[in-house]
């Protein structure tokens, strides 16, 4: 899984499947700009949507999750710039 803005040492090797539990995902979301009070709920929604995208688009869960995380990061970044 590759997310723009992550340092190379934090990224797993390309052949490793990343499995994140919802708590890990919530912490990651906060780091990307998600309000902490909403991070657990958003993590569950993001996980569910990534699984749906993986099934619908015949892509890996990790790829779908990385795509969604990047969209969310861009959205929070734009919101911060517009505030």
C-alpha cells in the first residue's frame, strides 16, 4: 500500500499484504487530518468501502484502501488551506 506523503521507511515492501485493524486505521486517519472524535467511525466506513471497491473493481483491498486514504488526505488538506 502506498500513500503519498509517507516516508519510504514506513512503507512495506511491495510484496507484503498490509492488514490493518480498525484502531490502526483510526490512528492513521487522525494523522491525515481526521477529527479524533470521528476517527473510529470513519475507519469502519473506510474499511467497508475499501472492501466494496476491491470486490467491484477487481483490485486488492490494500490498493483500494490506499486510494481512499489518498482522497481523504487531499480533502482534509484542501479544507485546511481553505480555512
